[in-house]
C-alpha cells in the first residue's frame, strides 16, 4: 500500500510532539501520542516487553505492557524488534496488524522500523530521566528520599494550600557514631534503615507522609499533625534489632525539632530553617529531647547568637563584673564569707548570669569566664590584704564544662598563686554531676584542691541525681543546700522542710559544714536556727553586691 508522504510527515511530527510531553512508558497519554501514526500504518496493537534480566533469561521474566490498541489485532502477523539497552535491560516491541487487513508493504515495514527506533529512543530517554530523578531525590545509602525531595514535596503542598495539615520534624540520632563503631558502618546503615522503616509504620498509607535523609544521622520528616505525639514518643527512644535473629536490640534515641506548620509558611526553605533551628535548640541548649518551633524560640535563638558574638570582645574589655554575696553566721549575723557571682555590664545594662551562662556553657566559653572570675577575685583579695583589711573566704563557681581539662587543677593553682593569695581565702563551688565520666573528673579535682588547702563546696545540693554518693565519696568542706528546700508547695507543705532538716543533720554527722542558699525571710532564719543550721546566704541579708559596697561590709567587720 502506498503511503502519502505529507500525511506521514504530519503523523510523525504529531507523534514526536506528544511523546515530548509524556512522563514515561506508563503515561496514559501514550495511546493518544501514537494514535495518528498508528492509524496511518494500520496498527492494531503495540506491546512493549521489558526484561530486567540478561538476554538468556528473556522468556522467563518478561512482562507485557500495552502501549497502543486500536481495533482487533491479527495475532499471527506482527512486526517484532528488540534491543539490549544495558547489561541488565532488554526491551522488545511487538507491533500487530489489523485483522483482515492486507499485509504491510515493504515501505510500510520500513516505517515500522523507524517507529520502533523512535520508541527505543524515547524509552531510553525516560529511563535516563528516571535515573536522574533517582539520583536527585534519593539517598543512595539508605534508599529513602533526600532533602531535595522533601523540599519539592513541601512546595507542592504549599501551592495546594494544604501545608498546614502537616507537622515537620528534623531529628538526629543521638551518639550514632558509637553505634557505627560498635557494629560497623554497614550494619549501622541497616539499623538506621530499620529505625526509619519502623517510623513509617506510624504514618498512614498516604504517600504524603515521609522521612527524608538530610545526611549522616540527620533526617527530616513530614506527616499529618495528628501523628505528632506518636512520632515524638518514638523519637524519644525506640528499640531496634541489631542482628537478623532479632535477639539483640539497641535503644536508639533522637533529638528532634518540631514545627506544626502554619499557613504563613510560604516556602519549603522556611520549613527547613524552622525545624532545624528547633532541632539545634533541642540538641545544644536544653535538656529536652524535643523542641517545638515558635516565635519565642526565635527570640531565644537571637539572644543566644548575640551573646556568642559579643562574648570574646566583652571579655577582652572586662565588661564582666564580680558581685559578692555575703554568707552570714546566724548566731551573731556576722559576715563569714562570700560567693563571687558574675554580672555583665553591657551598654549601661547589668545582665544577670541566667541570660548568658547557659549559652557560654554550650561552647566551653564559660571556662574562660570562670578563670576570668577567679583571676578578678584573687586580684581583689590581694588588694584588700595589701590595704590591711580583714578578708573573708570567697567562693568561686566552676562550671562542669571544665571536666576533661587535664590541667584544671594546675590552672586553678597557678591563677591563685600568681596573685599570691593564701589558699585559705578561696573556695571552689562545684555542682553535682550525673555521669560516671564526670564523676571521676570531679573526684580528681576535689581531692587535688583539698591536698592544696583549697576548700570545696557542693553547689545546689539536692537538685542533682547522685547527691548521697557524691557526699560519701568526696571530702567536701561545705554543702550548699539548694534554695528549693525552703519552698513550701501547696501539695506537700511539710515535705521540703523535713528533707532540709535531715540533710542538715546528715551533714553534721558526717562532719561537713552546711549552708542554706536563698534565705529570704526572718521565718526562714528562725527555721534554720531551730534545725541547728547556722550558715545562710540570701536576700534576707544581702543581694549579690557590687565590689565597692561589699568593701563597706568588710569595713564593718573590722569595727
Ligand atoms: P548559684 O551558684 O547557685 O548562685 C546562687 C544564686 O542564687 C545567685 O543567682 C544568687 O543571686 C541567687 N540568690 C541568692 N540569694 C537568693 C535569695 O534569697 N533568693 C533567690 N531567689 N535567689 C537568691 P545569680 O547570681 O543569678 O546566679 C545564678 C547562677 O549562675 C549561679 O547559681 C551559678 O550557677 C551561675 N553563676 C553565676 N556566676 C557564675 C560564674 O562566675 N561562673 C559560673 N560557672 N557560674 C556562675
Ligand atoms: Mg554557686
Ligand atoms: Mg547554688
């Protein structure tokens, strides 16, 4: 049969134009794309067979896809062509003629060959696009979505005005490098994958909920708001099998930032910024394992950044001041000591330590500040001694961040000795500790200070976890009982008092002096005296005082 050249050219153009817009071999518009050329070449059926195995297994695993159907096919008369497209893939196209139609002419068969060639090209292109998409949107190690996919998906939901149905969560697995060290990277990846798979079980079947890997042990997830609580609990700690036998399990925990997405969120980057911000607060700045993003958090983070940026210069400019809070002997109300407390004088404002010390503790910058304080206290004591004043013992707070510094004891001694201050005038306050590692460091430092005639005090006693061990095993000079024991709560009005009484009695029996912090009222004073505690520090006597005012207190001592 003769083919009209113009019609053929038009049909090919139409075919190419429509193929251009298809998303792949499974696009339902495939049929329409082939329609014109199909009817011109009298085609009844085009079948594609994809083999995912080497050629010699062709017949075993092939699966047929119908690309085009128009009328009844004569199953005996067909044109067949196959092409090996890679070491693992083979494709074959079978083109069937219409039943009862005269056979294809030689010219028509040549055109069919051109058509299949074009189908091969199209198929190759769509596979490359799929591969490119895979590389773009998937994490290659875990074979789950990546951050780019998360953003694409979130952008789609934003454009559909549906994003506020969702919560985003950015989490990172705690101490996962330890897991990798124990079981190896390969197993580590499997454990990570099992964790993600178990997390998926909390989702509905919808493809709109997902966990995407950002990199390393960092993930970002998107799910319906009603799943937020369950996900939070899961991330607080879930047991994952380490081996195939499911015998050994390991507890995986994560720090997580959540964002209950609001309508005002206009871009996917906003979402990522907000959850990762909440995550870094969870990881570094709080004891909480989960933190929710909100406006106050933003302010909080701003404050932190400001402190971190200003600190080095402020230290250099000596903007930090030592305030001295008197410690008082309750039998005669005499000054028997003082605690050095830090204040930051910044642009006519006095900033209290609660605003900057927790921030500095994140970066070990606190260590520099503690030594600055010790240095200034020693400088003051030296000056007072040189002026012939009567001087009391001053306690200096030492953050736990110093543990791990093997030169800590020497650094302290050098600072004190540099100013030629007799050791009896210095006391070091340390807070309770919770882990074994820091307990060992704490022990070393307390024994070391004792051996050099420097007193040590447990600060905020009763607020940590290991109080009794701590007191039994280390030779403290002083227990500073936390001010919370003076609080009277409505639910248990007597409980704190009973505990306070027993802590005082216990320390007396152990031969350790105790002092109560936060003594605010005459009633507190009376109660302490009744319980045989005669040392107190608190607003009832003095607030932390600037140096010149504290010097007046020292004057009174002499009188
Ligand atoms: P801390 O060492 O337990 O210090 C006692 C805190 O209780 C001080 O707060 C003090 O002002 C406050 N206080 C004293 N008497 C009363 C009272 O009667 N009622 C109440 N409500 N509070 C009272 P401040 O000065 O704000 O210091 C807070 C914390 O900051 C300190 O707690 C200490 O942990 C830390 N800090 C202060 N200066 C330094 C420093 O130079 N280095 C380190 N590492 N930490 C410091
Ligand atoms: Mg203290
Ligand atoms: Mg304290």
